[in-house]
C-alpha cells in the first residue's frame, strides 16, 4: 500500500529539518502553500523554522529539479524528487550542470497525482511509467509495486 500524502509530508519535513539543523545542506527545495490547497508552489527552506511551511499533496506536480541550476555551483542542497524529477536530476548530472555530491535527493514514491485545474488523476501522463524515484538518497515513503506500467506515449 502506498504511503499517504500526509505521511510523506511529515517525513519530508522531518528529513528537511534534520539536514538543515545538521548543516549538511544550506537549503531544501520542496513545495509550499500556494494560493489554495490545489496549487502548491515551489518553496525553498533555508532554516529549520522554514520547514513548517513545507507541504506535500496530490497537487505537487511541479518538477523541482529545474530549480537546482539556479544556485551557484557548490551550493549544498536537498530536493524533493518524484519519479520523473529524479530522471531530470540524472540528466542535469550527466550534462554536468550540477554535481551529484552537492545534492541530497529526497525520494517520493507517488501514485494518485492530480491536475490542479480539473482534479483528474494524471499519473499516466506525468510519471514516465514509474511510481518510485530512480535515484534518491532518502526514500520518504514505501516503494510502490504492482501498478500497471503505463507508456508516456499512450496520451498522444
């Protein structure tokens, strides 16, 4: 059974707090409150107190990997990654846009992600047929098994 969004949010907050307090990272890229629950926004936690503003729900569909390149090389950071996000991080590493040793990946296995406008479940359109991140340092929920493999080309 998949870990609930609430439990993933708590695990994400706990791990982010620990990383910031230990000084292993200077920031954590995650999701924060948007103008309503259906529209969370990218959020940067720089202190342990900031961690309380982190959220995670079925509408957290933005790929946070795109923000990694906005910080100077050598910045130690953690980022919440869903399956497709983890693939984007691998691409950034391969292109030498970020260094693997500068990033801690907080993996989030997901199923049931929704379109913020329609409420439609969009797993088949956004997961690349994956439900678990392909690269992570800490997995924030139980791996998801037994789901049908969906081709991203099925939506075409």
